[in-house]
């Protein structure tokens, strides 16, 4: 299952179709199995930050990604409300 959340990646980050090796890959698939088990139909993204990445830069990136996720969820909710109200 590919990631479905429209997150942007800027340098040095990059979009990937691979969650990495071993622990990260396993973690992603455990999350995917749980989403499927719960029949969750929302968005999915996996953010991998290497252990040797600059901590402050990683925190800034995660802050931005989390903000993007909330913005995306708000947009989905507005779209859902508009469909319900016939707009």
C-alpha cells in the first residue's frame, strides 16, 4: 500500500516507495496491517528520519509534517461537510 497523504519533501528529505530496512520497514507494515484490520480509510504516510540526522532539523521537519497532516485533515473534513450539505 503506497502512502496516500500528500506530504511534500524538501532537501535533504525525499519521497520514497521504500520504508527502509528491517525495523522501519517492519514498523510500516505493522501500521498498514492495523489500518487494514480496522478498515481505516484515511490517509497514510511514513516518515523515516535516520538516526544520524541533525536533531533540530528533524524536529523542524516533523513540526511541518504534522502541521501539513492537520491541514490535510481539516480540508477533508470541510470537503465532507460540503458534500453532506449539498454544496
